[in-house]
């Protein structure tokens, strides 16, 4: 099982908007059960970063296979 880690910016965004973006939070957390690969939305990988469009948001993250960590760098509304 993978771990999902959040940058300070992402954590703040989730805390400030939690009630409004619950589905986004659960979609991101689901990365832990999918080897860090999105199962919904659209995504592309470029220069070691994954740009994922999900729940009307852009989520940018790095997937670290060696330690099985998904590091959410930022998320912003589309």
C-alpha cells in the first residue's frame, strides 16, 4: 500500500475548503490503493510529475516508487 503525503500548500487548501472538496480528498487518498496511478479523471506524466484533472481540479504530484509515496505538490480549481 502506498502513502499519500501533502505539501503545506495542499494541506492548507484541504483545510480551508474541506467541506466543499470532500470528493477530491477521497479521490486523492485512493491513490494509496492504486500504486499511485489515478483510476479516474485524466492525467499525463511530464518530467517526473503527474498532472491529474479530477473533480474539477488540477492536482500535481510526484510518485516515488522506491518508497511507495505519492507527494501531492499542489491542487487548484480548474
